[in-house]
C-alpha cells in the first residue's frame, strides 16, 4: 500500500490531498482535487497519504513532549538542589493574566457495530488539541502546549470542566494548583431536567419550580453544601436515599443530581463573584472547539471510524486550525 500511495505523487500534491481530506470525506476530496487541479488520484491513495504522513506528526508530538518534560524535570531538580533558584525565563504572558484550559469530549461512531469511541479535545488560549486516544496522551499534549507558551505557573490556570470524571482526574493529577470551574451551563442543565422529572403526583408545578429555583440560587452562589442538604431533605419524602450507588441512578433522577454535585463540589465556585471578577464561567469556547475540530469532519452522516484513522485525521485538522500547517511542511522531514 505504501508504493500505491507514493507513486508519482509530488510533495505539493501530497499537501493538497491531505488538506482536502482534512476538510472533506475521502471520495469528495478525490473529486475536488480532480476538478480543481485536474489530477486523478484515488480516494484510497489519499487515505494512505493521510495515514502515513500523520505517523510523522505523531512522532514529532511525542518528541516535543519528551523534550518539554525533561526540561521541566531538570528545572525542578535545580530548584531543589540550589540554595537560590535560578531566574526563570520570562513567560510569554503576564503573571497576573489568567490562562484558560478547556477540556471536553464527544462520541464518534466506531467501525464496530453499535459502538462508540470518545474524541477528547483540549484548548489552551487559542491553541486547540484533539485526538481519539487515552487521557495520558491528551495530558501530554496539554503539558507540551502550555510549556511551549511559557506557562509554568499552575496558579495562572483556570480549567473549565463539564463535570466528567476523567476531566476532573486529569486536572487534579496534572494541575493540582489550578482553579477548576464546573461550567455553569452544564450545572444548570442537570438541575432543571431533574426538576421536571420530579413526580407530579407528589409535588405541584409551583412546588417543583420552587425547589429548582432554590437549588439554582444556592449553586450560583457556590453553596453546594446547602444544595446537597436541600436535596437530602426532599429525597426521602419522594422515596429515595442519596446513599444509593451511582450505577443504579437514572441520569435525571434527584439522586443522580445529588451525586453529580457531590462529585464536583470542588469545582462549584461562587459563580456570581467569579463572573463579576472577570472570569469565564462557561465552556462555550471548548464546546465550539469540539465542533470545529471533530464534529464537522468525523460526525457526518453515515461515517464510521477506526481509532487510528480518526486520530490521524484529527492531527491534520489540529494543524490547520492552529495555523501550524505551513510550519509543519516547511520542515525538512516533511518535504
């Protein structure tokens, strides 16, 4: 297959083919290339070019991470052994400036019937990352990106989360000093469907609205403990106990809301105060990044992906949307 993909293909055609397939399905890319520049290249050749060249991109990403990690480790050792730490290089951002790190994921259809895999996405400033792989690889890319931008003070970081456990775990292990904020929209989205699901035969519409507004007001002010206590007061009246295991709970049940708030208490801040202080309290930026990087190419009607195919295609969309396309192709290894 390698000979098929590389036969009579110039470096310029290689770039055009990969750029097209990063935006369009393989067959549509094939047709567009033939119409625009009059070159006949099969969709299978385009697919092979995309996959083969992406291996080089992935290898470069791993090398960049290793270099950044070793540099960070060396600096840490120097601080520990020296009486006076050596002055740090000036960061590319002001020390008082907040740096937002958004993390999210979306499900993509897998080739196996009725199966899905999660595409994980991160954004630092305007630098976007996307891959269909492990949390470890995403954390490595985020680390490399932040170091490359001169961000080595975790206290500058504000991590926006939708409440997923894998995001909270990544934040706790890699950025323990960062401020983690549970996206307000996701929190509200858990409250009101739960309120609408409360049994109408035991609570009137007015009573349900009152309970929901009480929880919203408490959570808006960061009073998660009071909200949990309120839920614990209501739950027994409706025949439930907040101690039930999460696996047994329906997503919109009152007890599931209790569990969601409990799991994210550290990230439920005083939203009113933080908003007044100029913080972002929503994850709209990372949601849009998920749409641009993943959904507009990998979630088209009828598409199914292998993990390798999806991951390698995403690396090209990542380069394009981060304005790193030209930088990559100007390297000797990519020529």
